[in-house]
C-alpha cells in the first residue's frame, strides 16, 4: 500500500509536465546520442557513449521517481473547498512577523512543490505546522533555530 502524499493540482500538473518532457523529449534525444556514440567505434574508450549511458540512467531514474510521486499523490484543489476561515493545506496565508513588522505571504504545499522563491512552503515545515488549523488574527509561535518567532495571521485565501 502506498502512503498518499498531499499535492496541489498545480504541483501535480507540473510533475506531469516534467514527466512528459523526460519521456518524449529527453529520453529520445539520449537514445539518439547513444546510437551516434556507438558509431564512433570501440565502446570501452568511447567517452561520448559512457556519458550518454550515464545520462540515460539518470533520466530513467528520474522518470521512475516522478511516476511514483504521481502514483502516491493525493491531489487537493483548495479552490473546490468551501472557505471556512482556517488555514489548511493549499491556503495562501499573509502573516505579520510581530518583532519586525515584516509581512510575508506563504502558500502551504506538498514537499515536492516547496520553493522559497515562490514563497511556497512545505506542509511539514515548522511554519506550516504552526499555521494549519488557525484563523485570521491568531498569533502563532514558530520555533526556529534562532529561537521562537511570533506571527499574526492577517489574511487567509483559498486560491
């Protein structure tokens, strides 16, 4: 039995797109590179052949990894969930860091979707664990390596 892994619809679609690229663009080009390298002669000392085979191995492993992730995915489309005013998986949350008055906006996503540049945080992160189940105007405490930090929840969206 596979353990279901929460994933947003956007994250699921990104993985499917990456899988299709690997299967239908990357894989055929590697096969062609291997065929071209074989024509160069002795395979024992053929660097192009060995590099292409290594790339093929990496590609096949990545394909298998993504297929397993998609198989275990439990897609949660937060836009289909009635808004109840609490932070849930897939929520976009605006918080105010109390000690600095800095505003941050985070979207709570699955592990594979977490991306600091996009302000997407893993559902398993300390910040997400502190936010989930809370409401607007709640103060949450997040334990960080440098100590506890308090945040005020300013806004919750299911977008």
